[in-house]
C-alpha cells in the first residue's frame, strides 16, 4: 500500500479512514509523501538522468572527435601561411566546394563563406573550418523564381491589387483547401439533398481551421521554443516507443501465460451467477468489479497491451494489481511492481531526461543562435530567401556569377583552378573573370532568380543527441587519438563508477 502511495494512485483514499479517526494521522501520510515522493523519487530521476547523460556524452564525444580530426587533416592540406598563421583562402574554399559538388550554386557557396568567416577576416582559421561539416549537413533546397504565364504576358492585370489579393488567398494552402472543400461539400449538399451527412462533413472541415492556432503559437517568440521542442521530440518517439514496446510485449506474454482466462468480460447487467463478477466469484464486491474493469484482462495480446498502457499511466494501477492478486495469489503483485519499476520509473524517466535535453538545446539555440539559424539569417539578408518577394529588377547576371575566386594566386595549384586578376564592377562587387562576389551582406536578389529554403524536416535522434553535447566540447578541441579514445572513456567510466559507489556508501 505504501508503494502504491508513492505513485499517488491511491491518494487520498488510503489516508481517509485514518483521517476520519483523527486529524493527527495526516502527519504520517504528509511526511511519507514529502520524503518518498517529492524528494526521493526526484533523486531517482536525477540519478537516471545523470547516468543517461554521461553515457550519451561519451558516445557523442567519440563522434565529434572523429569528425574534427578528419576536418583537421583536411585543413592542414588546404591551408597556406598568411601573416604567421595557417588559413584557408576564399579561392581554395570555393574550389573545394565545387570539388565536393560541382552542381552547388555559387550563390549558396557565397552564403556559406559568410557564415563560416564570422570575424570577417576574408579567410578561414582552423576553428572556423571545423564547422564546415555541420554547415554542410543543413538541408537547403534551391528554388528558381518563376513568373506565371499571365504575369509574363499581362503584367498589368496580374500585378493589379485585386489580382494580388486573389493570389494571396489561393497561395495560402490551409485556408484554400478548407474553404474550397467546404464549398464543394455545400454543392454536394444541394445535389444529394442529404442535409445531415453533408452538414457533418462541413462541420469537420471548418473545425480544421482551429489548427491555425498552432501556427499562431509557433510565431510567438516565447512559445516558439516549446513548439520546436515538441517537433524535435517526435522522431525520438519512434526510438523510445520501440524500446517500451519490447517491454510491453515481454510483460504481455508473461501476463497471458499467468492470467489468461481468469477474468472475462460478460457485461454488467447479467442474471446468471456464472457471468457475474467478471466470470470469477473471487472478484465479488471488489473494486475491480465495482469499477467495471472486466475488459482489463490478458485473454489476448490486444487486451494485454491495453492493460500495459493503463499501468504506464499509473492511475488506478493498484486496482488492477489487487484484482489479479485476488484471483491468483498475493505474490502476483510482484508482476505489476516490476512493470512499474522498469517501464515507468526507468524507461519513462529516460525519456523525460531526453525531453529536458532537447528543451535546453532549443532554448540555447534561440538565445545564442546556431549554424542553421545563422545560415538562414544570411540568406535573408542577401535577399535570397524563398519567402522574399520577387524583385521587379530584371536579372542581368546568370546564377553562376555570384562567387569569385580569391586574388591570391599562390594557392591556385591546389585544386587545379587558377584564379584571374580581380577588377571592380559598377555595383561594388569584386569580379574575377566571369564571376562576381559581393562582399558583406549586399542584397543580390535582383542579380539572380535562385532562392534558397532551409528544410524544416524533423531531425533524426542521432543528430539531436550530437547537438546536445557538442557545445560542451571546446570548438578547437580535437580530443585524443580515436584509437585510444575508447580506452580513455572506459577508464573515466570506471573512475566515475567508483565515485558513485563511494557516494552511495556514505
């Protein structure tokens, strides 16, 4: 009963008989809950969180150090000496990007350079170059702005005020689909003259507009981190859901072998005695019978899984446990205690730890910014965002004419693409051959029809875990040699385990 009280499932039911006898007995139950529920259970959560975080951090460190060591080797190959330090010039960076992907748009290479060259020195130091892999992992789609047929041949009509209003309505996908579908259902109503069915479909479509509240919440800065946390947690549900399903299946099979056929649902308004009390007389006048729990049985795997989920939610789990203890043996309670310890206290607390880490990650990214947000910001500053209005200025430069090579000719032999002598163009850009590079953050939206859009697809759990702990490692920390890293981490685990044993021994 006290274990059940720790889960608060039977509170205040268990206290009420003693409370009716004397108010002083409440002191016992309050003290028990404060110590065991509010303090000790949170200590258990902290221990689980700490161990979960430690093991994840070790895995992430191996990945991060391996990535940085490979990038460091690449830096040593590409770097040249400039003013006493090794750096990578713009020309080598552009040639490297073209070597990695010959189809990569020069305008996007321009944006990448600006994001990496955070100090504006026009060259990449080692710590800046180490961010390249993360920047390349940002999914960016390339879109070419296109003018419609009417806009091309009848611009005065297409760009008129009524036309722009109509375009805004049609291009708003959520409103257009809902209202358009509602209009179609209204026509169907007139044709089939079945008001009830058509009215129901119409109501369902109109209710979908309430979902717009989610978009409004996501646009508010204070709530945005919460919405982002929810979206980032969704992919992890597959991983953690798979883990808990394994435990569900194990306990479901054991439950079916132990309790199958002992409880049956036969209804509650029955006359025959054999059908009363869930077809088991041992449940007569029990809470299990009075609460109509006969469908909570282990007669097939579907019902068993439903019982597992009810036990995970915790509320009234003791009624189910006491019911099966009544029809079998009091030791049957151990089955339900073990399920609560493994699936609720351990697995769900690990998931709670993951949610905490994701929230902290998103909050830190909102406050400090990350490569993805920096990239998006620079794309907007240069007028290359997909959501930006199309400039009326006619493009005078092809999409290949936005990034140039550097004027430093000493490194031209590295990637076999010698640069040309730079000159200046009329717009303040630096030209080399047939290419133009715009330093700084000049709006170049009129110079190209290409626009970029950063994908908002949900990231995998592995990407999230790497982002969680990478910030705790110094930017220029390459770590130990990868071959020796596993041994170092094992030694660290042994030391920390010894410290934990000493702590708990005290």
